[in-house]
């Protein structure tokens, strides 16, 4: 499977993805979706949610073959976290 060429600059890509997530996806997610990945097509607003990021992206590509994918982790500001967590001392 070939890669899709990005049709927008980084800032526009992020702006579109965040707007669709906030306006269309976030109101539809439930507590059961917390921690899952949302793969969003920034042109059509079509999205898929799955616990596995690649599975969500693959399902989205099946629905929208030339998709421009923006990924978000439901309930988090970050898609991926680097480094460890600080241990609680209590």
C-alpha cells in the first residue's frame, strides 16, 4: 500500500484535525472510548475509533482510500507519551 501525499501544511492539517475532533468526534465518544485512538479524515470528517492506532487508520483507509489522517488519543492531549511516569510517594 502506497502512502498518501499530504495536501495541507502542518498547521492547517492540525487545525482541521483538531476542529473536527472537538466539534464532531468528541461529543460522540463515551467513557468506554477513553484511551482509544480516533483516526480522522480531515477532509470529510469520517472517523474510526479503536484501541489500536493502526487498526483505526486501516479501517479509515478502507472507507476513505485517499484519506488525510489526523490521529487523536481520546481523553488525552497526546497521541504518544515518551518517558516514564513519576511514581506516587503516598
